[in-house]
C-alpha cells in the first residue's frame, strides 16, 4: 500500500512507520514541524527514516502544504493520522479546543480529496487517556485537557468519515515504552540504575497498561492492513501489554535489567499520596494474542542495549 503518515517523528510514530515499511508498504511521512529544528532523540528518530520510507518538508495536517501533498503525491491507499498537538500536553492549561482545531484542520477538504482517489480508509490514533475509552474506574473521564482534545478529535473524524462514507479505524495506545523514547518513566529508571542510584516511584498504586513499543507497532501494522482490506465503516483496536500497578511494573523492569546487566536495580516504592488521576485505566485486548510470535526476550535485550550499549556486546 501507499500510505501517507503523519506524526512519524514521535516515539510511537517512528516504530509504526519502520514496522509498516518492513511489511512491504510504501510510506510518505508528513511532519507537522520543521525537521531541521528537531533535536535530541526526535532528531535521531527522524534521521533514521530512510529508504524505503520517504519524508517531506513541514506539512501539518490540513495545511496548504498538506493538501498539495494529498493531491500531487496521490493516489493514497491509506491515511494514517498519528500526529496530534502535544505542545505542553501535561499542563492543566493545555489548549484542548485549539488542539482540536489543529488536529482536524480542513478535514472535509482532506476527506474529499482522499475519496476522489479511492482511498481505502483512515487510521486515527487514540489514547487510553481520552474520555469514554478503554477500561477502568467509572465514569471514564479524560485524564487531562490533552486527553479531552484526543477524544474530541476522534468524534470529529467519526462524524465526517461516516458522513462521507470513508472507512475509519481507531487505534488506541496505552503506555508504550522502549528504545528511542523521550525522558519518561523507564528512561528515568535506567538513568538512576546506571548511576547506581535508587529510583523513587511516587505513584505505585496506579494500574496502568505499559506495552513494549515493538509489540505495539506489530499490532498497529496488522490493524492498518485490516482497515484497508475491510468493508467495515468503523473498526477499533485496543491492544494491552502489562496491565498492572506501576509498582509491579517497576519491579518487572528491574528484574529484566538486572538479569542483563548485573546491576542491583533497587527500587523505592513510596506511599502514594496523589490520586488525581483514575486509579485504573487499561486497554482490553492482550497484544500477544494478536502477535503470538512476538519475542519478549529480544525486546528486553534491545531495551537494555539502547540505554547500555555495552550490554549488546
């Protein structure tokens, strides 16, 4: 398939694109920002998107540049809209309405162009942090203004795709982790252990769904192919990884890293004081059922080698 992909410089986007390319698909990646300004791990990810993956200059979704790419670069078999406005996404002041506008800019013009090209469908990325998504404490409220913007984006796409007869698939992401991730929880753990320190976990009681990113990417690739060949107007995929407390997950990571490095990998689980977020929010379908040949040991080998290159030798 010829796939137009947004959000390829993100952590999950990078893995999704690489996995789709390995399965024989032709991809063109349209970045929302200026790739020349990327730094750190985002720059590393973008630089690794090489043939048969093709990249273009800045073309935010719905912009004039994006519409020109749709028309001149088509026809497209599938649009994977993985990009979303994430600027300052953890802040309670995140502009959910502004993000919705940017995530869905000129959506009718986009869909009309794809419809004329006989595009087989659209895959939109969602999140367990949206409202009315995944499984957990009722009511299923959005975790944050960012989660609100993602849920609203889904509703807008669902409305217009249904109205225009464009097949739509929603791929719901839990908590991915693995190589080429930004400085988040597992990166923090690895940095502390590498420096012979004891990381502190302040929210060990939250039940979250942490999923190895390579496993997530394999499920994503399968789902995009299903959307493209299906006659269903609406389809969903909610892959689940390690659905457990953050304390249990931390000990899981410690066991795997300790076995490969010989480090102590001690952990300090604090008594949780902050319960501002729902206690439990997880996806519903085990990813290993969808990808039974996934090699967990190989994932942990690659995970440790990314943070400790010497472990790969």
